[in-house]
C-alpha cells in the first residue's frame, strides 16, 4: 500500500474516545469502560490492518488529552502514515 502527503500538509487528529448514548444516558460506568476497551481494540486492529503504526493511537491519546493534536511531518514515516 502506498500513501503519501504533499509537503505543507498537516495531519490533525483527535483523541476523543468517549462512549455516550443520548438515548440511554444512565449507562453504567462499567459498561462504558467495557465498550471503550472493545472500541479501542477494534481501532488498534484497524490501524494495524492499514499498516499504520499502533503508536499513532498512543501518541494521540497521550498528547491530546481529549483535544486535537497535530502529528508533525517528521513523525509521518515513523508512524507509517506515509510510505516510502
């Protein structure tokens, strides 16, 4: 799989991983935590299947704290967002 980004582009991600159901606001904390674990595992598997470094998820979650984070161009190749 070949992926590239032209120079000057920006990669901005969000780390917002909240389980919320407006139709069922009384979902227990245990159930939300369980769903968060399931969806996190699925997302990591999806990144892996795309050939993107699983670190992308960790870097985003660590840096963003629920906000947007920009992935510097110097990290694109290491995280496999672009391929050579």
